C-alpha cells in the first residue's frame, strides 16, 4: 500500500479567507448539430437571484448590504461557468462557485464589509465577463466583527512558472543526494554488514521523505520506493512488498543480508529510474499548493500513528523529514503566499512547535522514541501540534490554485 489518503472529492479546500462552493449539478446533453436552447426555470426564480450567462454576469445586481449573507446565483445561460465575487479594482476574490452548470442555482456564502464588489464569470470556452460594480457602505454588525470575508489575490499559471522550476530543481537535487545514500545501504548488505545497514537505512529514508512523495506524487516508482504492505495479499511476505519499508522490516526482524540484497538492488534501481525520469516530468502547478499541505497530512496518518513503522521505531524521524519538505515548499511559495495568506506567520510558528516536539524524541544515542512509547501527554502534544499545522496549511492549496488571469 502506498502512503495515499483516500480522496472522496476534488482537492478543493475551503479557505478561511474566502468561501469556496462547488456546484454539483450536471450539464444536460445536447443534440448533435443543434445549439442548446437557453434553460427555462419552470418554477421561476426567487426575486433575489443574481443571474449569470456568457454575456452578462450579475447585471441585475445593483445593491448589496453589509454582513453575512448567501448570494443566490442562477446560471441562465447554456454553458457551465465559474462565478467569482471579486474586487473589480484589484481582482481579489472573496468567493467562488466552481462549475455552475447551465440551468442551475447555488449559493455563495460571504460576509461583506464596506467596499466595492462585482461578479466575474468565466464560462466554458469563453472569455471572462465582469458585471457591474456594487458599492457596500457601512460595516458588518458587531456580531460579525472580525469575520468579514477577506479578498485573496488570484494566482495565475504564469505566477507559478518560477515556483514549479524551483520545486523541480529541489527534487532533482534531493534525488542526487539520495542516490549515494541508497548506494551505501546497498553496499552494506552486499558486504553482509547488517549493523551498518541499520545505521545507514534511516539517513537514506529521511532524505527520500524530504522530497514530499505524499499522495502518490511519484507514481508507481514512489510506491516501489516507499510503499507499505498493508493492502498486499501476502502482507510483509508478499513478493510485491519492496522499497525502504521492505528493508526496514528485514533489518529489524532478523533477516539475513542475503535475504535483503535483492530488495536493496530493487530499491536502488527504482531511485535511479526516478532520478532519470523526474527532470522531464510535467508538473501541474496546482500540485505545489496541494503538496505543501499533503506532506504533513500524510505524516499524521501514517507516521504519528505508527502505521508505517516496520520495526525501526523511527516514524518520528520521518515526521522531522516531512517538516523539512513542507518548509522547503513553503519557501518556494512564500513570495506568492506573503501578500495572500495572513496566517503565514502562524504556519511558521506551528511548524517550529511541531519540530521542537518531534526533536525532543530524538535520544542522545541517536535512536528515536517509537510512537507506541510516547506518554499520553507527549502524544497529545504532538497530535495537537501536527493537527494545527495541517489545518493552517490546508488553505495553501486553494490560495495557490491558478484562477482568473490578473488582467
């Protein structure tokens, strides 16, 4: 089993900075060679519905009040459209409906403060259309104080070109560091030196974990390098169980060097293939923000729980490496996040706290406390710190998702 959390939906994350709503209706089929008719609402539309289509985006929206509200958006056109609530001057996004199908309605929950707003629509296969500016005066009620939905400046694919190149260089450099570490581990086993292999296994595994291979980031090669045996028919004895955790199991369960030379060679081969293939890989810019969140989310499920431990008791060392990977990606994305995510200082503080708690379990003799040996207080503190960091990192994926071009 690879270290992958099940996905039940699109990787859209609800921002504390903006309301993100996914429209769920499907588009009706159309007859070949005939343009679809404009949808009709049999029961009519509520008087407060804001209508959008490929040509008009909220043209009937002329006034708005401050405070908490649900904007009812009706797509009266014939194309599925993205609908954004924006500041027409800066382009900052306050809320969005993703994939609002023709003939459907959905609500966009927002808390409006004083300012200027407009609906911006991006129909499928058409240019974006911005509706009239609506000015809100006054302020949200005292009960809403501090909860006015902030705007987030959209990120374009062009904005992510540089960070994608930096991420690619980071992983390529990390793989360059990993290869000799795996080679040393392989040489230990070829020489029959199990003590050296056990000592050299952890630095090699930590280096791989710094690369952010969560959520099947490296495909089948990632599974071959760092997969788990949980879902394999034969478990730890299955012929498909390989990679770092296969060696971990053997090294800490009394297997001989001869039994492990084959798996070590397979691991080295997989690392070599990944190092050769990654430089030409096409990286979706959306993956950068997702990966920044997913690395630690993966660590919470597999490492802090001890689920991935195959005998070495070093899952907290893996968490430390995962923090390294998370901070590396944050560093790459920081120029984009600084003007967009006011929680960035809190993210930094949360990661520092998690690192401090994790490193406290690194013993003087170089070993690490296995999660099963943590005290209740230690476990609760680690879980709280990790959960808090994951929660703060969740919006990064949505903030860094390419949206409307800034023009």
